[in-house]
C-alpha cells in the first residue's frame, strides 16, 4: 500500500555531508555527539541505609553507560526496612567517598544534598537554640480597676524558650476559635508548620487546616500569600485600638510574676516568647532526624555548613564532587530570631512589640493596618532569609570550590530575591497523572533567574510523580513534558528518581516508595535509554548556547511571599525579575537594559494594588528615559510606617505616569517613554510596532536563543497530532536550517516568504516532534535540502513467521515460533503472557536487487512497538528506536537476497508484577505496599520460597489488573524512500 512518508522523513533523513565547524559557535560535531557536560542528571536516592560500595559503583557505571553525567545524592527514609548504613556514620562516609572517586574515574559529577533527607538544612547536631524560631504566647484574662499580682504561665515547651515581651490588650476573647479569622493568617504571620518534627505550639494553631493538601495531613500547600485587598475590613467588634495595647515587659520578673495596677475594663495579658518551631529535616530515619537551622541567622548557617557540608567535601576527596544542593522547602514558617525586635526596628522604622498581639490572630487599629504590619513582618523575614541563609550559604560554598544548586521557590521569602544567590537554579515539573501538584510556574521563574544572574544552567527536577506512575512511563511518553520544559527555559534535566540498588536481584528492586518516575538501572528499558539521553543531550547542548531572547520583562510583586504564577503570551516571551534585581535595570538606546542581557522592549508591572515609592520612582525615571511600561496604577503603598504620607508621594508619581483627571487614557507619554494600561501585552507590543517573535497556525511551544549572529528557535509539538505548520519568525535576511535532535541530522530548508522583517517556513511535525530552526547569514551549502514530500515505493510486508527468543533463566521457553505478530500479553503461555524484559525476534528476509539498484534509501519500518526496539541486520547494529516512528535506514547493511534480521524489543515491568501477584507472597507486603523487614531469602541470598520471578520493594500492581500490550506488533515493512 502507499502512505505518506512524513513521519519517516522526520526521523530518518540521511546525512550526506561532513560538519562545517567554522559557522559561529554551534559545532556540528558537538550537536551530533554532545559533550558529556551537557548530559542529564538524576536524583540519586539512597534509601533507608540500603547502600554499599558495590551497589553505588554499579549505579554510577549504569548511569555512565546510558548517558547520564551527574547525580545528586540524597539519603532518605522511604518506609523501607532500614539497611546496615546510617547517614554520616563511618560506612556512609566511605561509600560517599567511593561514589566520588568512581564518578571521577567515569568523568562524571556528583552533587550532595546539604544534609540527610530531601528537605531542609539541619540535623541532630543543631540544638533548638540554633533552630528555626517562631513566636509563642500564653494568655491570662483579668478584670481591671484594681491591682493584679500573679504569675504568667510560660508558653515555652522546652529549655530553648526565651521571653520576648509582655503585652496587655483591652479585650477578653477567651475562645480563640470564635475570634474573627484574618484570611490566610498562618502564612501571613509565617506560622505555618513544617512537614516533619513536632508541631510545637505557636500563637495561632487553630487555622492550619486550611493549608493542607487533601490526603496529606502534615503536608502544607506550596503556595504564597499576599496582603488583603485594600477594600477588606474586619468587624468593628474584632478591632483593638492601639491605645488599648500596653507594654508590660518591664513589670514581669524572671520567674514570670507580674504586678500591675490594671485600668478599668477587661484585659488579656499576653506573655510572648520564642522557641524552636519543631520543624525538622526529612524524610530521614529516626537516628538522624534533627531540627532545621534558624534561616534568619548567619551563625546557624555557618554552624551547619561547617558541621556537614565541609565534611561532605572531606569525605569525597575528589574533583567530581562539584555541587552542594538544597532541595524543596518544606520547613514551614519562621517569624523570629534572637535580636529580631531590634532588627525589625532598624529596617522598618518602628517598634514591633506593640504589634505582637497580631501574631495571636487579633486585629489592631484596623484590618488594613494589621495587614501592613504583617507585610513588614514578612518583608523583614524575607530579607534575613536571603542575606543570612541563601547568600551566606552560597559564599561559604564558593570558598570550598562548590556550586550551589537550589530549588529556590516557595520559600519564606521573595523567591526572585532568593534565587539571585544560586549558581544552579532548579525548577520542578511532575507527570500529570494521579495526585500531582503544579510546579510548572517554577520553570519560568528559575530560568529567568539564570538569565539575569548570567549563569548557564537551568536545572529541573524532572518527571516527579505519585503512585499512579507504576512503571508505565517511558521516554516516548515523557518526551512531550520534557519538550515543554525545554521550551520554558530548562536546559538540564535532573530525573526524579534513580534509587540506589543494594540487592543483586531480578526485578525493580529498591524503590523510593511510590514517588517519582522509575528511572533506575533496574528498569526494563534502562539499557535502551541511550538514544533518548542522546536526544536530551543534543537539546541541552543547544539550549545552553547563546543568550535567551525575550521582549518582555515582568516585574514580580513586592509582596514578599506572592508566588510568580506565570504568563501566557501569544508569540512573545519574557523574563520575570524580583524587586532587588530590578534596581539594576537601566535604559539604553535599545530598551530596558540589564547587565549582560539583550534589551527588553516592554516592562510589565505586577497586578498589585500597592507599590513602594522607591519602586515607582525608579519606574518613573526609566519611563522618562524612554521605557515603555504596561500596567495599572497602584492605589497605595505597602507597609505601615508613615504610609499616609507615602501614599501622597505615590499619588504624585501615579499622576505623572498614568495621567490625572480628564487625561487618564490607555496610553500616556512621559518624557521619552510611554505608559500603557488596560490592554494585553500583545496589544501593547503591536502598538509599539514589534511583531510577534514566533507564530504558527498550529499550537507549538517555542524558545528563542541568540548565538552570536545566529538565531536559534526550538519548536515542539507536544500533542499527539500530525501536521505541517506555517511558522513565522521575526528574523530577516538570513537563511534557515532544520536540525533534528532525535537523529542528529541537519538540512537546509526553503523559505516560503520574507515579509515585514519576518521569515516564514513550512515545517512538518509528527506527534510529539521537535525541531531546532537555525537562522544564519548563509546556510551550509553542503547540507541536503529538506524534502517533506518523500514517498514510499517497492513496499514489502514481513509480518509472518518470526522466531522469538527469550533470555535464559526467565522461565519462558527459549524459542517460540510465531506465525504472526501478537502482543506477548495475549500469548497462551502464561510465562510469555506475564514476561517483562527484552526478547529477540529473528527472521531471514529477502531484499530484491531492484531496491538496491535504484540507489534510494532502504527503510525498515516496524510499525507499532511496545515499547522500544534495537535492530541488527546481517550483524550490523542499526541503533535504537525509542518512539514512533520505529523506522531504521538499513541501506548500508542490506544486500540483495537473504538478510538476517534481529530485533530486540523491551516492554515494561507491569505484566511481570501482575503475574507475580498470582503467586504466593514471599515478600510480606503490608496494606501500604511496603514491608517492615526484608525477607530472609533476600537478605541471605537464598532461593526464593515461592515461584515469583522478580522483587520490588514497593507493591503497586494486583493480580486482577489488566495486562499491557507488549512486544513487536507491526505491521513490519521494507520500502524505498524517494528523494
């Protein structure tokens, strides 16, 4: 039969010419064979102390074979039985050293988490006095008009408790649950508990429930907060006037006794102090659990660094240990550190003590002034977190010759200020099945940080998942998500996760419980993953070149904990910038200038009711010098100090920028610049005469980088549709080339049109296809011209009478005759039906001399494959196909007459796991799918008491689950492809 050759042409166009090395910095040889430095990494999970020198060496060697160049080692508790090693004991230190020297031998890199677990900075060496602190309180209710003498109850729960102040408020509201609840109060007051450790009493524990993710009682939402709308008010009866707030600190003795001549009325005396929040690192075994360090204290940061990170370096004794890592923030909130009252006064300009009752959930003066105080509280916490934790940590790392990588988002700070002091910002994206949080906006924020910091690497915790993944995902299904991340700016994948293997046993082996993609050497397709990793490396090589191009600079809100939510722009791209970095923005003849960045054309203001006078003054100066700004006018200033006077100053600036009275319009000129409002980004840029950077008549993801005098676009079809797209680029006067990261092939492509400073190309896409489009002053004339209209001829079907070989020891017949191709899961033999692994198809095929005489490429198309295939013809290895089209150019290996065809096909683990569930359980799974202790036969290397074939530390399949399609399904065809 005749069919379009579009999908085969995309994967298989023949390379006919040598690379041209002299064109700019994008080396053709390096695109075809990327250097190891651009290869992906993995999160390397050392689970419950089940590690050994032999195991980690095999892990690293398997990574190296497959094209993985780096691993971040994390020692975690994942509800598996504990092994013989404890974090940081002598055995652990020796294994870490062995990992580092093995990595060095292999030319790889190692990153180490800054302590045990995957969240937090701390450990058992951190005493509560150096741990995260928050304000705690106790309350005493009295009636006034007389002298009161008594002892105030200490709110502290341990020896680390320290008093702060005693404040009386003129109200008695003894039932906390009946008080007016300030919206989002735990986050606004930084009293949200962490994900591990005891929840020690803070000032307002009764509002935590609103923060929880369903099904995870202690797991707080990764979300930010912001001040209430300026229109919001509190009920009159909930408001305490400032003249009803009295500081009694000087009247309390050390033992808590107090003597006070109480004014008339009802009073609540609040004793305030601070103590460890209870937040601990995790997830870790009980032997190494310990407090999170005080993130507002340089002393605590230095103490931990000396106690752990320096020791990691001393254990490694290897240049391969290059990176210290801080992973996800799950430590909850912190709102105090020793001396915080004085620090607050120096930075915010007023005394915090009269406002402490707000931390009990009470409203002072008005809801708006209460919100302003909490803004100041968060801003002070943010500044100290940045300066005393992250910046200090980076400086300490640099002194040790280490880089700092950090998932620097959802912190108790302004994330865009935090990430200024990170060498390798790391984003996060999950497989969208089952329960999964949405961290996709972190891709743009972390990428923007790298662009603005002038660093190269934008890493991402890639393809994290919950229990629904269950060994079903593989490179073909991962590719659309990966391509989308690449389009957002990621250029180093760190796959979540690769579990270290302690036991030499058939099957999935040790697992990180139910979390993550099953990305370890025990996966069935691991040895087939080299081609997939080569694709990733080619993409990352290109995406680490040059400079990211964007028209828009999006200013993040000054609200310290308001998370960046992302923008959806049509045909334009952007960076996001925080308030601290924004101070460096200037104007030049090309637009908004940030050091070492191409100029941005448009400044997009945050959607916020407030802005500081300092920020708006800077914006006004930029506009006067020619900046173009889009955004709505702020209505007030944030913060409490002199805010009414500051509002007046802000109003003057607002009038200049947006106009006043009858002159309020969508477009206002000021000096050399313009302020737009009440329109989209796209409308504003088109008004400026700036056409879209990229458009297409089909939905495509894209990213644009400038490499010297060349423009590089990455285009990705993340759908399962096939189409030819009309693509228009804001490029003029240059020639175009198409580069295919799947095959390494490159070709010239004809330009359809040049109109108005743009270039239009017609580019074919099969499902999940991606291309690099390179625009150069002159194309490489030696490259073949891309021809999307190729067709098939001389087709021959080879679907019947195959021989299928299974590996020895698998329990299956070694050799099976197949009259026709069928899924292994449909075979009558249960050993084949439940088989998981690699089997080999063989067949002698006849190739007509005519197919070779015409000197046209000879193509072998396997049709449908579940899930990957490696092909040999006449003993020549033709490579691996990891996604459709499963097609191979066999021209050089083929001969007229009989040819020996071998096709290795690998499937997924589920069928074998389902098959084992038909048999007696010799593992001892509990209802959660884990076990309390390893089975004796596993520990002692004995023969299994049951007939089960494989071992998994986590059960995720049942006996009655549906089997999945497996093997070579066809139709298999050989044909010539027309030129």
